[in-house]
C-alpha cells in the first residue's frame, strides 16, 4: 500500500470520527446551500446557463492552441511579458528569476490555487523572499503553516477562538474573538504591505482570448490592491483557464459566484489587459503572465476526461460531496480536494499513487449535478478506477473474479457454492472482522445477512 | 525548441482525438457548438424589468442587499447635500478623487482638500484619505453593482484604497444586465481597453472566519452610489 493511501485512510478514519469537525463543517455549509439555492432560483434558467457554460468551455478547451495564441498576442501587444512553463519547477524558476532581477524582497500575494499546486511559497521562502498571503483565509492558514482546507474557503475548518489564539501568538494582536475584530487585525497588518511590497502576485479565474485579458474574481479587494500598488505584477495561470470571448464573462461571473459562494456576483470582478498604459496614473510598470501546463496537456490528451479541464474551481462539488463533508479537505493530501480533485489528481500526480481517491466516493452523482460547467465527475471517478485496475490489476482481486466467473457460469458449481456458503457461515461469524477474515475491511463494520436454509430454487421446486 | 512550442505542440497532439459533446456521457461525435453559446445569456440570467423605473427599483433593492448605500437624487444641490451629510457624519478631512465633470463637482462641493490621482499621487497620502470619489462607466440593475475602469475612475487604487468609496453617476448610465454592461464596455473602448476594468458589486467583504459576513476586508468598508 502506498504511503498516500495509508495516510489518506488514517486521516479519513480520524476525521470522520471527529463529531465536532463534522458538525462545524455541516453548519458552515448549510448557510452556503441556502444562499446558493436562492441565487440559482433567481436565474431564469440555471440549466440552460449550465449547458451554455459547458459548451463555451468545450469550445475553449477543444481549440486551446488557437485561443492561447490569440490571448498571448493581445497581451504582448500591450506590453505584458508572457512566459510559458511546462512544469511546476519551470514556473517557480521563472518567478524567482523575475524577483531576483527586480531585487525584490517582499511579495504580496492574492489567492492562487496554481501557486499551491507548484508549492511556490516554500520555494520562494527558501530563496530568502518574504511572501505574504493577503486573502484573509490564506493569511490564516499561512500563519498556521497549513495548506488551504478548501479551494474557495481556505480556513473554514477553524473556529473564531482558534483564529484569535493564532493572531495573539503570531502577530500579538487579537482584541476579541469576533470575526469583525479579527478581520480588522488582518486589514491593519496588510495595508502597509500592499504599499511597501516590491511585487504583487495573483492567480486568475479566466483569460479572455478575444481581448487579451485576465479576469480575477474576489470579495475582499486584496487582489485589486495587489495589482494596483506594487511596481511589478506577476500572474500565474493554468493554460486551461481561457474563454473565447469578452462577453462570455457576462455568464461565467454570476455563475461562478452562485455556484461558489451563493452570491449574485462576487464583490470585485476585474479584467486586466496590460501593465499601466500611457495616460494612466497607477498600476504596475511591468506585468508578467506565467502560463502553466504542469501536466494539463496530459489530461487534455484523455478525450474521455478532457472536460475536467472545464473546471472553474468554484468548489461546488466539494460542498455537496458526502465524502468531503465527512473526511474534510486536508485528508485528501492534494491541492485540489473533493470530487474534482479525485478526478484530476491521478492525471496531475500519477494514477497508481492517487487512484484511492476515486474509490473514496459513493458515486451518488451530487458533484456532477452541482457542477456549473457540467463536468461528468462521477463517471470520471469510475473511469479512473477502470484505468487504474487495467494498467495494474490487483492480483487477488483478479483471481477472485476469475473464480467467481467459473462458479457463476456453471449451475452445478453455483449450487454447490451455495451449500458450502450456508455450511461455512458460522465460521465467518467466528472470525468476522478479525485478521483471519479475508473480507475484514468490509465486514469489520457490517453484518452479513444470514443465508436462508432453503434457497429460492429449492422453494420453487418444492412449492404447492 | 521553446517551452511555448513544446506546450502548443502537446496541445495540438492531444486535440487530434475529438472529445465528446458536453453532457453526452461518452458520445464521441464531433461537435461544433453554436457560434457563441452565451449569446442568449439574457434569457437565462436573473430577470430584469423592462422599464427604467423597474430597473432603478431593482438596482436599489440589489444594492441594499449588498449593503451598499444607493441614493437617487433630483439635482446637483441634492448631490451636494448628500455628500455633505456623509462627510459630516464620518468627519472627513481629506478626500481623493479624479478629474471628471461630475467628480470635480462632487469633490469640490465639500470644500475639503482633495488629492487628485490623474497626474500621479503619493500612495501613503491616499491611504490617509477618508473617501475616494469616482465616476463610473455603468450601473447594472441586475446585480446592483457598478463598472469602473482605470481610465474612468481615477486609476486602479482610488476605488479600493480609501475606506469609503463614493460613486457619482448619471441616470443614463444605468444598464439592464451584465450582457448589456459588457456590450457597452466593448463598444466604448475596444480595441484600446483601459488596463483595468472592474465590476464592483457591494463594499469589500469576507466570510473567511466561520463564514460570517464582515464588510471592509481589505477594500472599502462602505460603498455609496449617488445617482443624478
């Protein structure tokens, strides 16, 4: 068993038995559900909007080369420097090189899952740069030296008391445990950082091929400030984030807000098309956009699961997933957790090491139904299971199915097996759940129904 | 070969196999979507009334839900009075604004020192301002938000750095919905877009602590929209 799977099992067992955690997450998500349903209900047709969003993303992803070339040509025409990175290591090096050239010391960051994906903060801190996360949730988990718990709500696993204690310990300022007071502490800390940071770093939600723009969605205004005040701005974006047209945002922005947080629109939706232009009074002098592949092209090559590149990282599938809600975000051990993480992580980080995530699913389909761009998530989980067992079949499982095939295909063997089953039943009960039980993973927490003495066939034959 | 060529090469290789149609569950027929699937977005997004009165009513309701202060004013005198009332209540002593017909009127009406951003400004000085007064490109009835750009609203920082953002707008700037707002921006600016376009929908907020709403996370704690 790989360490990833045993770690997953250990953490999942611990978290699913942690009733406080479960209660806390459920309460947090109940509010989300009510708000999301209200906002979805306000759409004249959420279903038609989903289909159009899926088709738009399909168009973008299935003509990715032409859209990327158009995007880059437009960006460069306005003075933006575009970099291409095949791997996380290349992206880290490109970013570190810009920072070295600028003699930068402090980098203010707004939320970017791509930077979590390539472990950017660790790499930059090792080189001696100071990296400050400005999104409140990200700031909190950074102070705790943790990864985000959820792709949209990074600190949703923490209580206000825990955050107060953290602020007291790390910044020596925590007037009370009210969310208002704690938010104002972060606001005070961050204000001067925006002004004094050498470089502002952002992620991105969409890139518009038609007009050469990067679109960033946020609520706090930290990304607005990050891309307004520092002299240099760096944006890291996955190559799949492209949309064909400017007008596509008229649909995607409200859908992202609705699916992601139950809002009609997030507070700031901002499109950047270049560094400071002639006649403008502020904004960065230089803007670097780093396009990240990091095995997205491998996912693209799998036509069956290509639509998982449609993902707009709204987190809706995490919020509705019964597994996520019980095991929590950190259990996955991945940058992208929940159903979409279980689908894409095996592609991004290796099928055999991460195939267990596709088994951590009840295949209920709630994720597929929640997805605003109609990714066929639960079918992809099944496909991952199929691909994993096809490329590396488990010996005993294969043997068991072969034996079953022989027995089930021959009526004599079948009725004999039923007799043996009935006779050996007491034995199973004796070893149930113990090391001697071959099916202990299943039977440890479950009772097998007793087999009846008379089979249906016998009953049918003897009726009258 | 450059990384650009490597990545584009891998993309082209991958796309040789067609992908199934969205929602088709594995139907691999090659599919060409409608020219712009979102062109009917207006029919699916939340509905907006047809008349201006209905749209202003909707804007006011949405702005109130967002905890923004929206005032529809009859004259410049009323605008002046509304601003003076806020300035007194919040004890403004320094404001920031930008050059514009309406923003000049608004910022000068208070008789307070004004930091103008147009020809460059000191960031530390702007951080000390009590309010940023800007114009905008559009008011969007569907969302209760406004659209601003780095060209129409005094740069990138003016609408987010001061703790109170005051938007001064004209009635004819109201558009019904998001598709109309995007069409307006494209018509007004393409191909020479301002380097930043921002849809501001309510004052800055966060829910990162126990999902409880707090206003003024990093941007303005208050957003006031005064419409003539």
